[in-house]
């Protein structure tokens, strides 16, 4: 059976399940907010312990990445993400999840070619573009001043 683009689009629209967009957005907002609130609690905790602003930001980021990786390793983060969708992707814990998930999936292929190699599937481009952007930003600052 040959379908043209219009017929195919109609079939796809007809057969696709309806997405409860408002509910999904509210869940994403709610769960993302909870994750950010947890991060703020850690930030306040570290400030009360006497860390300065930079140290507090570093400690909070490390803590949130650790929690994201831990929850991914315990298969809890994926369950939360199924319900909350984008609410779990945006915060820093989503980055930890995106690094740990491929490593867990390929751990049967060994430590080097499996887990270690897959850790950088997501982290590699982030590091390359992050470092490149910081170098370009630094050059622009040097040229302006």
C-alpha cells in the first residue's frame, strides 16, 4: 500500500495516543521544582557550614550529580523520569543520569570498552563544547579589554 505524505500524516495523527499535555507539563514543573528545592536545601546547608559562595556552588553541584548518579544506579531516577519527563532532564541531576545510564547499559562489555567508553558518549560533546565556548569567551574578553 503506497501512501502520500498527507495520507501518512493523517494515519499517524489518527493512531498516535493523545498526550495529556497540561498534566505532563505540571508534573515536569513539579518534579523539576522538587529537584531544584533539594539543591537549594544542600546549598543552604553548605552555607551554614561556613563555605563561601564559590565553595557552596561547587559542593552543591557535586552533591546533586552524586545523587543523580546514585538514583540512576539504583534504577530510581528512571522511574521518576517516566512520570515527570522533562522535569528530570533540566536540572544537573539529569546530566548525571545521562552519563551513568549508558555506562550501566554497556557494563557487560567490560570496564574499559563498556562502562568507561560509554561514560563519554554524552559527557564528551558537553566537555568539548564547554571547553571550546570558554576558550572563545576568554579570547573575546582579552580582545575587548
